[in-house]
C-alpha cells in the first residue's frame, strides 16, 4: 500500500508497506472519509486511501483534519 505526503494520489509516495503491517490512525480529511492520516513505523505522518485499511475504530469517530 502506498502512503503519500498528502491526501490524494497527486502527492508523492513516502513509503510502501505490506499487507498486515500496522500503523496508527490519526484522522481523516473529508466527509466522504476517503483519505486517512497515519503515523508510519518511523514516526512520519502520511496519508492512505481508507478502502485499503482495516480500522480498529469507526472512521467517523476519528478526528477531522484540515491540512
């Protein structure tokens, strides 16, 4: 899965992780819940499309991010 510098495919890929790798979810960007911000294993923040993530909490309970 590609993790990007921002919440769209227009942003460069920062990291590629494998299936079953674990990341911390920190928030999302829009009412459609398309992009979720995560903390990568190295501590950097990145973005991934939510359809590729298995989440431990409902996305609508996460923080809305404006960046």
